[in-house]
């Protein structure tokens, strides 16, 4: 009896497991820490290594792309089917700083396997999750007898995600024609747990600002002048107090304009997840849940916009008292945005709101940082459904849905390329991203390989390119 495609995929993966892990370990030994200038040669060495390995995998095009910062890697493997959709996989090859003295049990750049877990900086974030696509595409070809993938497959692997992706958008804009795709798959994410495979459908955007308030030209005596001139520290406190209403909704007029509300089905899907709020609070080092009335904790962190005070200061903060009216104060704010919100609109709304709140006699300045747009993929999108089916085949379990409360460069790909973004990752919360003893579960890593192997054929079968 001939092998089924599933058994053929699994057999191929098992036969090539050792070589795959040896190659991954070699890549993990390169300390590609983009945030530390001394490691710039290592980031370049990492890019060169990956481009060479992708070429060895079979990608006809595999190149290092220069940026004004760290280099990225681009690879392309066209399908032999003219109707095949084009899929772009995003990830990053740079990693967070790490040293034994940070609390590691072993050298963070000397991979070690303990209890079927691979420990090394980058094992999960993000080299392991990038690299599983190399064995996945080869298993896809071996199981189907193809000589090229069932989709037009592209990879863009960034080199400075861990240091803010400062040059990423410019790279995407410059290379937009080469990066054009029908869908983007981000393999820089995770699952709910080892027992609950999940696919992420969206990521929040981000806008942040610093508001500086100026009163007297210098600190002045609070006895001689207090109660008779405006105090910028008091103005800062009132500004913060006015940020939310009594229901914990953001009180900036126009803040909620255009947002895409959760559907009843999405709320039901969130509720299906085995969420333990008490355990979550322990992880958050907090004692009570809080947030916008009418929404669950998961809804608040995944699908609702927020405004947070990141810092507030002004006046004397040393030991003892100093009876002054300070000359200045400051507030740092950040806004997490959901689908339908426009960062430019949010910036204008916040500026107008602040101008209304600041009293006469206080001068204020607002500086906004670079914004990140939110992204959301509809549940019925064919690319998302293919990812769900592929992961379900690999894990042999129902696949649930999540969103991501944080923000990242994926939204730049969505906006510039005009393609939907979905997230395919196998990392679990215990993997310790950015922390000592980062690891990846080897069984889950190989499930990622298997998911990748199934995905390309499923996409081709269920999603022909629209003329």
C-alpha cells in the first residue's frame, strides 16, 4: 500500500530530523544581536548563513538585502502552476542580548538539548520558527512528488526586529514589487499552549506620545505663589485623570471612530479557550483584573483599544520636602489600536483633547513616535482557513483562534503590500522569549515543520489567484 501524504510527510521529517536540528544549532551559535553594535558582524554572518542554507534547500533565489541598518534575507521559489497564489513568509534572524550571568543554565549561544527541549537564544524567537519552513517545504515536495512548491513561495527574514525594525518599512516600500503577495504569513508568534494549538488572526497597532507641560519659567516658592498661578504638575495629574471615564473607556473624543467590533462568533471562540484568570493575574504580577466595562480580559487585551500612562513626572522627587511649584511636568502615553483605527486620526484626536484639557497659563508640547497600524484577518479568509486545516492535520486536534495584544512590523507588510496577514507559530508561553533559558519544545517544532509541509498544498487547492 502506498503512503498517504500525511504519513509520507511524517516519514520524511523523521528521516531528516537530525540533520535539520544540526543545521538549526549551527545557526543558533551565531550571536546575531542587532541591538549591540559589537555584534553587527554576527548579524551579517547570520544573514549570509541563512541565504546559503535557503539556496541549499532549493530556493532558486536567495539573497541578502542591505538596509540602512542590519541586513535582511529574501528568498523566492516560484510554483510551476500559473494560477497558484503567492505567499510571503515573514520572520527575523536577529535575537535579543543574552549572557550566562543573566541567569542562563548554559551558554545561550551554545545550543543544548535537555528533556526534548532545545535551549539557546533564538530557539523560539525567531530562528527556530523561521527554520522549520526549510524542512517543511522539502517535506511538501517529497510527499507530493513536485519539483516546485504548490504556491509561489517567498521569504523575507528581517535583521533588526529585536531593535525596533527601524528600517523595515523603508525596505518593504523599496522592494514592494518583489515582495508582492496574496497573503503574508508571520512565523514570529506562538500558540496558546502545548495542548491547545491556535492560530492568531490579528495584532494591535500602537501610537505613543510624550506630553510636556510648562508653567513658571523656573521653580517658584509655593507659599509666595501657590494657589495664584497654574501648576504644571497638577495639570499633568488632571490630564491623566481625564484619560478614561468611569467605565474605563478612553475619554478622548473620536478615539473609537471606525473600529471593527468583535462579532458574536469571535467572542464565542475566545470563550472556548481554557483561560484561567487567576493564573493570568499571577503571570501579570497583579491582584485584580481591570479594564473597559462589558468585555472579558481576553477581549480587552486582544480586541479592544487602550490608553495607558507609561510615565508621569514633574517637580521635586528627592528625599524630604521642597515646597515649590515646578516649572514643568511630563506624561508619557501609549495607545494600542485595533482594526479600523487610523494612527493619524488618533494623533489628531489626542492633540485636540490635550489642548482642551490644559489650563490657561500652561504651555504644552506633544511629540508622537512612529506609529504601527493594527492588522486583522477575517475568520473566513481562505489563507487563514488553510492554516487552520494544516495545523489541525499536524496536531490532530481542533485549532482555536487567538489575537495578539502587542504590536509589530507585520502591519507594515499588510499596509504596503495590501495583503492580509496571518500568524503561524508553534512557540508556547513557557519558551521564555527574551528571558534566560529560552527554549523550544522539539515535538512542537517538528509539528511546525509538518504544518508548513501541509500548508502550501492546501492553499493551492482552496485558493486560486483571482484574475
